[in-house]
């Protein structure tokens, strides 16, 4: 059977009442230009404001509007994931709710998709209206990530992108809990291409990514796609024990052939500090990975939906889904 919805647009939202109406209107204008069937899939990530009500009202008279209403805030990456689970389109587009990503670019993405690309991601050449710290830290993050993994995760690229149905079906089979969606998209492969754009200022409201969340995203990105931090701890440890050993020979020499050893207290402290610091660092790195292993073994669902409007429920058990795929 031919799919009814050609395009699914996923819009994660968390306390976006100030912009959501405008976002809806602009998406509507853009999507109607395609001349094909589409759905606007809003995922309300536990907003405490009227975001969900505004969208629900729209859904009463606009059948293209759908709403997945989470029982609480589960986070941006999970909201996107839920959107993909529910999306019915042949091409799935992810866009932020705050109009920082220009919806008009979707038409260009669709053109690329029609040329045969299965993933079209949007690469930011400029970011306006964001603090210097945010730009700097984001840029650093993408570069560290790139240096630490073999997976070709493009730099300066957020989640604003178009994906073919096949790509989304593959993503749905990945069971991990600590999700870094843009990395997973790179990991699944397929024909990928970039479109460049200038990122606008937020239309209204403020960022929902304070430093703490940015750090979480950053650590998720790096630990999900790289063992390098663990290896780095090993290298550092080897180097430090190496130099520690050399220093010990020197100390032995001092003790045996000179009478200067009584002054050794500062160096003792120095060595202890370095080593203790290093052991703690290493424990921290191990902790990050062990914590993630724990998360995955718990096998909790990624999210809980309070209610959904206008969509059919998808299969939610990721492991079950994997098995179904396996025996197909
Ligand atoms: N968002 C979400 N859940 C969260 C945080 C953010 O669904 O816990 C949404 C938010 O509403 C927006 C998108 O994710 O549509 C990106 O967030 P934001 O614009 O605050 O991030 P920034 O652009 O500042 O990096
Ligand atoms: Mg934003």
C-alpha cells in the first residue's frame, strides 16, 4: 500500500508557547508548497506552559497536526526519537520548534532527497544571536567528537535534517538509551549529503539547553561513539607511571649517593597529587561508561506517552522490534 503521508515533520518542543504558533504557521506555508501530503508531528516534551494546548487546538481543525504528549520532560534527543517512532512519512524531517532552523530549507532538502540522497543534513555556516560561549563550546565539542571517533559525524550540524524512511526504520532498531541521534544517523550510513545555512536567532523564549544539558549531550556523543577517553586514561597512566619510575631512580640515586633526600617532601606531595588526580580522573571516565552500561541493562522504555492525538501507536518495545526484524 502506498503511504498516505509523504512527509513527516518532527518538532520537539519544551516550553515553547511563545513561538509555537508562528512555527506552526511557517511550517504550514512551507509544507503546502510541496503539493503533497504531510503531517506535522509535535512532540511535547513535558512542557510546563501552554505549548501542548496550543497544538492540540490546532489539531482539532487541522488534520495534518499530530501531537505526542510525554508524561514528563525526557529530553530533546528522546523527543526526536519518539517522533521517529510515530512518523508515517516516506521522508522524515526534524526541526527545532524555535525557528532557529529556517523551515524554508526543507524544500531544498526535499529536492536533494528526490535526487536520491537518503540523509540531507543542514550544516550551520553561521550562528547568529547566540552567546560567544555557546558558539565556542559547540565548535569545540564537534571538533573533539570528530577527533575521537571513526564514525564520520559531520561538524557544526544539529538535528535539523531530512531522512528517508529506510534510515528511520534502521534507527528504530537501535536500542540504546543514551541517545545522540545525529551520531546514530551517521552510523547507519546510506547516501548522505549536506546543505549549508545560516542559523537564525531564536524567535522568542530562551534556550532549553543550559550548560548542564550541553555537557550531558557532549558526554553522550563522545562515550557512545568512542572508546578513546578510556584509552586516553590508559596512555596517561602509562606515561605517568613511566615518568614516576624514572623519578624514583633519581630519588634512589639521591638517597644512596648524596645527603639531600630530607628535602624530598615537596616532590612526594607533588607525585601524590598527580597520581591521585589521575586515579580519580580515570575512575570518572570508567564511571561514565559503567553508568551507561547500567542504563542499557535496565532496559527501561525511552519515554512514556500520556496521550497522543491523531497518530497510531507504534511498537514501543525496541528489543522485540529487533527480534521481529531478525526473524523476518
Ligand atoms: N527541547 C526539547 N526538550 C528539552 C529541551 C529542548 O524538546 O528538554 C526542544 C526545544 O523546544 C527546541 C529544541 O529542542 O525545539 C532545541 O532546543 P533549544 O532551541 O533550546 O536549543 P539550542 O537551539 O539553544 O541549542
Ligand atoms: Mg534553539
